[in-house]
């Protein structure tokens, strides 16, 4: 699935995230910095102008940044420029533009940094129509670079697509630390922003940054800005309205909940949406507590693992809904009635489902019982056919029926016993040892069948009666009882329930 984009940023290559504004040309003469040959103007970036230059000592091309002419007399602007150099110089990461050199020449501040030939992040995503997965990969690299800055005590405070250049090989580079601040309160570099002063790009500011609460800013501010960038790359829009006045934009950042990304991109992966919304939480304590945590969830999503952002409880979401309707206790009471009604309905439905499951279980047991009874009948029917053929002298055809019975079952043992051509006396002991304990009734019946074929009718009758003498045979082995009674009826003509008191009558040869 491709990401959606509605913005139309310039696709022109940029150097070190510099905004390619209108060319000033002759109105702004190139600076004369010893050791550098100016090749041309790149554009404006925050508090300065940037020129493409060649460092004569190394012959490499660099981006040479100097303060804007209109700020040369501002002590605050120059101090901020110095701070940008010092903070950026701390960092050494493949996805952060490096600082090569800095100094002052005839009162003109300057610094030379790595020249990045690339295009803005959002323009790159749009130009290459990156998928959600590919955007995740880019965000993974960007988060790693920002986390490196945080580990070295630097908060960027102005993370936005135009401050991330992506080169042709797909590598993003963080640039322009003009608004960066240090994390350590003991750091002499500090920050040039005063409490209540709003600094940064409004559309990408965190709520606390938009409120000018600089004392409350920490690494979670960059987490929020990364969330806005992520939202922008996936949806092509901002989480809330930012095309109004600065005052209204700041108010929207502080008060308006972001539009769910899935409302803009209907089939958006739910994990990606959860990651974005977690980063965009208004309260810093509800966000990822570091860029490392944000990157961790991105890593888990890319690896197919569960993400932390989905752990927000339903109770928290319910509290948010109620908090937005404090003015009306009636609404809260109505909500409680609805919840209770839903619980009662759910309980009633649960009871009904349990009853239905119980009835279904009973029907299932009945079906299983009927199936088992049918299988017993089928097995006895096959055994009966075997006995008929065996009694009629068709031994070879009778033996074929043995394949219908699983090895080790009583029917298989009986077939092998009857098909054995040895006399009864030579094999009966082995047969009795196999079935005496487990199937005594069945054993008596099969031995009676053998006696019947051998012509020992009285002994066979006694065997059938011994079979029927076992208690509850009709309930436990219905088809065996029917077979034994049927044989007795054929041989004696007796239609009564015979064989209950004749145990031991007769004997075996």
C-alpha cells in the first residue's frame, strides 16, 4: 500500500536542509572567508544564509553558513548562531550533517558543514511513492540520529521535513540545529529562548513548545515533532488545522485531538496508527518517554513483534471521553445507564449462549453414542458374515474379512483364532489368555461358535448360555447378546430369556 500525499514541496536538490528561497543574486554579495572559494548561493536557513563553497585546504565542497545581514547587529542572534555551531559540533553520526570548521573573520561569524545533495524528506517520500514499510525504514534512521543527539545532550526543537535531507541512496540527514538547546542545566551553551517565547515551526511544535514553556521542554518535545513528521509522511496532511493564524494554530496544537490517520488512509496498518498517536499524545507523560522508545516500537513493527503503543488501556480512553463532557452530569449519568444496560444485555446473552452450548453438548454426546452404536453394529455385521462363510467351509474367503478389523481388537483376535486350522484343544489356552479378562462374554461366544462347527452342539449351547449368564450383557454388549440368543433359538427353539442360571452346564471336549 502506497502512502498518500497532498503537499507539493519542491523537488529541487537542497544543501543541508536550506530553504531554496528566491535568489538574492547581486543584492547579497558572497562573503569573503579566507580558505574558502565561494561557488554559489544555496539559500536561507533559519538565522543565516548558506553558500556552496570549496574548502581550499581539503578541496572538498562544503555548505558555508553565515548570519543574515539583517541579524549582524543582533547580539542575541549572533549568540544563537554560536550556540548552533557548538551544539552541532558535538555530534558525529552518519545521518547528521557534520561540522567541519567555524570561526570569525572581520566580525563575520561562519561555519562550514557537510554539503548534503538531497531533497526534503516529504518531497522524497512523494517522489518515490514510498510504501508504509519504506517510510518506517526512513523514520527508523531519523529516530536513530535524533536519539544520538539526545545522548549528547542536544534537543533539536525544530524537527520537520525541510530539516531532513534525503540523498539519492535513500539516506536521511538531520540538519539545521539553529533552535537546538542543551539538556544539561549546567551547560554553558544553554538556550537563548525565554519563558513564554515561542520558537520553532508552529505546525511541528509540541503543545508545551507552542505554549512557550521552555522550562518544561525535554527530549519528548522532539518525540512529538517526529510524530507530526511521521503523520505527515503517511497521510500527506497535518494532525489538525495549521493553515490558519499562528494563534489559532498554537491553540489547535494545545487543545485539538489529532485526526486518526486511518480516517485519511482507510486501510492504514493499525500498529502504525498506534505508534503515531502515541507520539502525538498531548501530555508528555503519555508519549514515548524517549526517541529510543519510539524507535523501539518502529523496530518491533518492522520485525513483526507486538508494539508497546497498543497497551493504552480502555479505561484511559474512557476517562478522556468523560473529561471532554464535564459540563453535563446528565450525559455522564446517561452513559452509565447505557453501560449498565449493555452489561445486563451481555449477561443475558452469555446465559443464553451457555444454555445453547450445553444443549449442543448433549446433542453431540447423543450423536457420538449413536455413532459408536452404529460402528459396533457394523463390526458385528462383518463378523457375522465371516462366521457364516467360515461355518460353510469358505475359509479362504472368510479370512479376507480380517482386514476390516484393527489389529489387536477382539474381532481381529477372534478371526485369527477361528481361521487357525489347529484343533480347538491346541489353541484355546492362548485365545483365553488374550480375552479372559477383557472380553469374557465375547470369548465364550466365539468358543461356542468353534464347538458348533466341530459338531459339539450341547457344549456349544452351554457356551452360549455361559455368555448370556454375565450380568447386564444386553446393556453393555447389545449385539453380542442378540447373536447368542439367536444361536440358542436356532439350536433349541427356546424363545425365553435363556442362559441365566446354567453356568457350568456341559463342558468342552
